[in-house]
C-alpha cells in the first residue's frame, strides 16, 4: 500500500503514461532503443575488452543518478526505458547526494561463469581411494509430472524438465538426454525460458538458493542471481521483452523479487502473500503490472513511483459472494482485466480487484469438470487447460466484454472448440511448439505422460499422441532381472512397467485397478529363463506376471505393431487384507513369503503352483522380509516390522493335501519365532561419545599441566605461585552429561539386513536416526510376552550427516564389498567395505551424492544389475535413475537386454481370471467363509432332518387319529390335543 504522504506522488504519472496506458511493444521498444543509444559508445568499448573468466565488472564513467528506494543503480536505465523519460525525471537527485556518487559497475555482456565451478560434486571421504566418478548418471526414466511448469521448450526439437537435482534437456527426435546439475545439490525449484529462447533460468532450492541463467544453446552459465528467497523458488517469469525477471519464493518467506537479471541486481522486493504462491507473471502489455496467484488468493501488483522511491504495490483480489478458491491458471487481458480459473472449473473475470463476472457453460454447467490449471491467449482466442483432460477454445471478445446483471453473477458461454485428450488424463500445463504451418502443443499430464496435441481443429487434425509415458507419483518398488538388463517398477498409479536400462528403452506397461506396493523378480531356481516377476498391491493381492518377447509367438493376431516385450498375467491370489509391503523367495526357491500392513506374513509352496502353507501374525505392520543366505546353517526369515519389532521365523513345514483339507484356518500357531523389540539407545550412545570426548580433553589438559609444572619447578618459588594461580583460574565446573532419553512412541525401522546367523543391522528414522544398529535375537522363549520385551543393540556405527536424513533402503554389490544406501533426502551413499565384514568394521570411507529431489524424493528402492555394471534407484519424486559404475573398461554403446522367449504353449493358455474387486475375500477369509458356510450347511442339514422327522411323526399321528375315530366310541381314546 502507498504511504499517506506519498499519495500525490504515487498517483502523479506523466501525461504520456496516463494517455497511453496500453502502450504497444513496438513503441516501448523504440523508446528503449533510443535511450540505449546514448550509452552505446560506452557499452561498445567495454564489451570488447572483456573476456571469459575475468572480473565481471567494469567501471562506467557516465554520470550517476541516485537509485530509487528499494531499487538498485542498474535499474535506472531499464526502468527509464520502460516508463518514459518524463516520469523518470520526476525525482530529481539532491545536490548533496550527487556529491557522494559512486562509480557504477556493469557486467560485460561477454562475461560467462565457469560451469565447472558451479556444478555440485559428490562428497568423497578425504584421503580415501574412492574415485569422484564412482557412479555416473547414464539415463533417467522418470518425470516429475506433478511439478508446476515442469515442461519447457528451448526450440522445436529440445524439451527441458527437472528430474531431482538434474535439469534434463531431451532431444525429441533422437530421445537423447543431456544433464545439467544443480549448483548447490539442494535441488531445483522451477525453470523458465527467455522469450527469445536464447536463455533459460534454473531457480534452485537450498539455503538462500541461486537463480542461474544459462545461455542457449551453449549451456554456459551467464548470470547468477542471489538472495531472492530463503529456501526455494516457486516460479519465475520474464517480461515480454526479456529485460526483467520476476521470481517468487516458497515457504516460509514467499518473497516476490523483480530483477534486472543482466546486471544481477534485485530491483524491487516484497512479501507476495502469507500462504503458498503458485505463479507470478508480468502483464505482456505493461511491464509495470504483475499478477500472482496461489492458495486461496490472487493478487494484482503495480510498480508505483513515490517520493520515497519505486515500490511494488499489491492489491488482493476480493472474492465477494464467490467462494474462495486456489488459483492455478490465469491470464492478463490487454485492458488490464485478469481472467482466472477456479477449483470448481468456472472462469472468473477480475476487474479493479473484484470479480466482474463468473463464466460458466449452458445450464450452469462448469467450463471444466475440475480445476482450470492454465489459461492462455493465442491468436486471438482464449485457451483453457483443465484437470479433466480437456483443452477448450473460447471467443476472446465474448469474454473481454462479458458482463452480467444477474444476482448470481454467472454468465453462460460456450467454447468454440474442444479437445478431450484421453481417459484418465489430468492436464497441468501446455506449451506451443511453434512449428511453421502447424498448431502443435506439448502438454504436461499430471497422470504421467507428455502429449503432443494438434489444436488446428480442421479436417486433417491429428489425434493426440502420447510421446512419453511415466509413473505418476511415488515409485514404490523396483526389481531387476537376475539374467539380463531388465528392470520392473510399480507405483500407486496402478501401473507396472518394464525397462531395458542398458539400451535406455521403456518396453511395456500394464495397468491394474489398484496401486502396486511391492515387487520381486522370480529367481532362476524357480524360473530358469528369468521370465517372471511378482507384484504386490495395496489391496492385498499378489500377481505373478509372465514376461516374453511376442515376436517368438507362433500365433500373433490382432495387433498392428509388434512390441519388443509383453507382459501377461500368470497367476493371482489374495493373501492379505491390506497393502502388500514385502515379497521374498527363500534361498532354495521352494517357499514364497509375503508381508503386509495387516500384520501378517503368508507362506506359499512354490512348486505346487503357490499353494498356501499358512500365515503367522506379527506385532506390527511388516515393512521388509529377508531370507537367510547360504552361509547360514538354517533357512530362516528375517521379518522387520515398522514399529520396532524384528522377528526370525523358521522355514514352515509343508502339509500334505489330506491334512490340509480339514484345517479351519491357515494360521500357523506352533511356529518357534524369535523376537527382538528395539529399545532406543541413542541417548546412551551420545553420552558415551561425550564421555570419550571429555576423557580425551582431560588427558590433553593433564599433559599440558604436567609440562607447566616442570617449567614452574625450574623457575623456583615465583614459578610455583604462578602455577598455583593458573590452577585456580582454570578450575571450572563440568557441564552435566546428556540425559538418557527414550522416545514415548517407538521410532520406525526403515530397513535392515542379516549380518550373521541370529544377528542383523537396522536403520531407524525419527529420534534414533544417525546410526546403524547391530542387534542379536535373544533365545526363543515360548512363555515370554513380546509386548513387554525391551532389547538393546549390542553395537552401532555412526553415520555422518544423517541426524535428520536416515538411510531408507540398503543393498549390496555381488561380492559384498560395496554397500549402497538410499537416503531420505534423495541422496545415494556408497560405503566401501572389506570382504567378509558382517560387523561393518571397515565402514568408514564413502561416496555421497544428492540425486533425487531433496524435499520429497525419498529413495524407495535401490538395486544393482545382475553383473554389478549398473545401479538403479527409484524415488518418491517419480524419478528412476540409471548409473554406470566406475570402470577402466567403457560400456558398449549397443548394449541391450535380452527379453526371454515365450514359454511353449503360452499363446493357447487361458488367461487366469483376475481379482478386480478390492473387497474380494483374502485366502484366509475365503477359507473361514468356506468353513462358516460348511458349518451353516451342516446345521441346515440337521434342521432339515429334524423337520422331516417331525413331518413323519405328524403324518403317523394323523393316521392314528383317523384309526381312533374309526373305532366305536366306547373304544376310542379321549382326545386332549387338536391338530389342525
């Protein structure tokens, strides 16, 4: 808001600005060019003398004008060009200030930063022999499709998007990827492209993150903008001519900043809003006007020149009688009005900070079935993009002149054209491809795709084409083939996908009714060709899928294009009533164990078509299952529950068919299960560490004291007195040791693994993070109450910089000399170990690199390829990364996975009936229902038998009565009961 004493000045605009508020781009460009001409001679001399890598600033000997309050000196030229000379001269510089002028510095236009100094590098333990390029990113299969503005075009052939800590430049023709790392390793908040496509911005995340502006196509860092927000940028936008840049920060500050980006100077800065801000844009017709929108608000901004200087003045949009809504999409109209979307799908026309009219379709039908995420003006038509998967074209004049006299404030309007992209499509944003003679757009689908849309609406209009398909949302599980370079993934988007990661090719996907939550490749002991994998789903169902090369089928009918791979349902069963979280085959491939959030572990006999053996109940939701290796004398199952319990179960005995038939329940009650209930020891460890530190400090002080005592003796009596004086001064009270603390709620166990028979390591979150804990199962005690148990680990390993960033998943190389850790903040850590080191005594040196998104990119799965040539990671940020290991031998460029040939007769096999009803009975519930039905049937049979007996007795009685009546009266029995 303007200050009271500034109102005259704030409202005093030059006649030129008052009369020509809608100044055209050509006239503004002409005025700017004229003003720039005055400085041309200076710029020509400075530009030619500057070389890359030198000091970026040069002295400018021109007369200097005191900057306006809230602006920088470098803003004067650009701002004068944009608003006109008359307004610029309204604030004369005092003579006293002229005397204190400083020499203004400018950045040479030919200056570039050294990109090697900006790229974030992996951390490697000092003085270790670990190479910096231990892992090299070779491909990304994911796409963060739910991130705002995460689809940009640099030219008609190059697409750009964010993937964790990388910016990916994708060639649309060759499908080749180029990578730009974030400079801080803190992630990337948002990206933007210059109107002329000659530069693009990478606005990062982290502590006071940078905005780096790269030149295109050289990809050299051209300018760096700093201190624009505290933790992350939410949106950036260039003005129409690309001379200014607007940025808005995320929580907690939501700072709106206007930059003279070529001079790396912030011109104006203010708090945009108290809640999340989604977007900021310049008015394309007037650089002095901006708009921001976000959670429950829209705000209109104007650069106002006051006596105290240039200021950003914001006016919050008032919804009035209309319900408050989050606003994702909006556009500025040429006359200053703003057209925005709403959560319920109607368009809102704003004028003077109020809603002038709400636009809907005929019969009060909404413009879109759901939020409008983007609104654009293209070739005189308004385009709206909705979460309902529709793109609609509206008449601009009808919207611009819209008004209503109705009390409801609704005006009905119909689209000129519309395009329904496909079912289950949720359009987030679109960007025009600018192909000559065509009207093609790229569309970001929040349900996991990038589409190419033809909006020409003619008789030769092409159908929507899905260019790329990805997981949408968190990827829950990943597994790799034990035989070739194949990878399978699944997520809550209800899809299972298969990739050839050696040739960087997505192969095939399969959709289901429920989201996938667990995945494992069937071992070669079970399927020698490695042609099966097993998937667990959030409704408790487990499906076994066949993988094969369809070109090997003898019968191939009804498909136009033969794929390189195909997936087919082999078997389906439902062992659980909640999400399946873990799947594990025992070392002999004879038993499959499945774990779930329903606190059960189910066992199946693999050789007999996964015949159920039975299940055990656990004290908490299961998060991981792991069978003991061949080095262990017994075949046991490690069961990790997320609430702090760890169990060890023996291999279950398999029952004969006859025995099994009469069993009422599948529950195994006589299994000897060992139990470990984790009790927090972190506070004790911290106390021990502090005691050790104090002990070392004390030893050092004693050593110093002894040296001073010897010196004092040599100095005689005066030295002794001085020594005593120093002793008294140095005496100080020791601080109390850290208190012993145990969290009231047990911390979640995130992952773990066997070390030796009966021993295991676990990683915990919450308070207990920062360590790996080595634990040992106590002896089996049939009579012990596991709820009362409290067991402590016997050893631990301190993990550097993991106090708030625990390890969430762990895997090992084939020879166990490398431990790969996926971190909660999306980083990958590799520990180099000695061979045969189950106690992790050599776990000191490590390689650490931020890869996935630092805020929501928790690594859900990590795995090496069958030959340890590749490492693969999948995160909650929808990203899948493929890394190659450091090697003296280069990987072959034509490497490709071998898809297994189809099983004999697979084409004639009937596809098993799938379980699509999420309320279908689980195996146990089905058996209980069978037993219940059997019991009900038996009872009904008994009842029916009794009814028949009663009926027979009734008939017999009736006959006796008839016989009685036929007798003479003196011989008849006297009737006491009447039967009717």
